[in-house]
């Protein structure tokens, strides 16, 4: 049967080095190491869980969870990422949508998507030649009401059950992107809460990802800013990996980018 062969989570922004060139290099090296480990698990498919930055969804389309159904995706090209088409995987994505619906989870299918940096930055670090097909999953973290980490963790469990139900040898890697602490267009813009960031990383890599469900959107915003709401994607990945443990690959309290930057790699239990 199909199986999840690896999981990872990483921040998804990248800025100019400025006066923090050493930290920027450590972040780049860390992202590339996450990518190397994901590729080493030999996935046939990348399931990338991200937020959308009002590129595909806006106040006219307020969708809590969505999955891309297309055969290919042309990126937006923001943050200097390349506009190279990514292959999709319609069969997997459509099957997941129907499986989730049968489980009582409304995962909305979307044909036309233009991935922004939430997808493209980590995908370039992992899948630089765009050779591995992707299935993008979006969790709304910018429009109220914000989906909870508990519900996103539940979506991860559904993803794991769906993969286990597939009667072939497809190897799936699931990559969560976003976070960590950052305040966007708020009075605390520029603040980074390194202690909170490290606590989130430790929960996930110690196999306690389900405890992210205790973090309500309001509590996350207080401690990690409105950008910290993107840890819902980490909760989804943790749900899919169940009780797996992992390793912290990099962390920087990158105040020049107004963001706590971190990445982890998870190995599924045998």
C-alpha cells in the first residue's frame, strides 16, 4: 500500500541578508538540509501544506481548507522564486477530497491556483528541478474565522488514513510551511518570540504535535502574532505523522525579517 515516507516543516519566507548575512546563510543551509532529507526519503509525491497570502483566496472566497486538483501549477514568482510550472497529481488530490468528505471534513477542491511563496520557497529548496509532482493544501490563516490547530491536526489524521487506503506503492512526503512567530501589520510588527518558537518546535519533534491543538487562534496571536497562526500547517503535518518524532534542523530569531525562522524533519514510525 501507499505510505508516508517523511514529514517536514519549515518557515517559508526569505529576505535580503542585510546585516545578518551569517544568520541568513544558516537559514538557507537549514532549508536545503530539510530538502535533502525529504528527497532522501524518495517520495513520488510532495503534499505541501501552506497558507495563502491573499493570492488565490480573498474576501470573495473565504475557504477554510482547500486542495489543488490541477495537473500543473504556474507559480506567482514572488520573493524571487522562479516561474517554472510544477506538475500536479489530480488522481491523488481528487481521491483525498472525496475521502475527506466521507470522513466529515469539507476539503474544497480548486482547479486554478497560482502558488505564492508559501509553496514556492520550500518547494525550490526541496524540489529544485520541479521533478516531483505536488499536491498543495491550503489552510486559511488570514481571514476570520481561523481554523484551529486541533482541526488541522485532524485533517492530518485523515490524510494519513487516505494514504494508507491507497492500494499501490506511492511514497508520499508531507511538508508543512509557514511561521514561526511574526506580527504582520500589527503594533508588534518586528517582534520575534523565540521562546514560543522553540516550544512549538519541541512539541512537534518530541511526538507531542497533538498538543498544538491546545493553541487557539487567539492564544497563538497573543504569543506568536497573526503570522504565527501558520503553525496550523505544522499541526496538520504532525497529525499525518501521528506520534512520530523528529529533529530540529535550524532556528534563527530573524529580527531583520521580522520572523522566527525554523525547520524540522520527521521520520515516520515503522
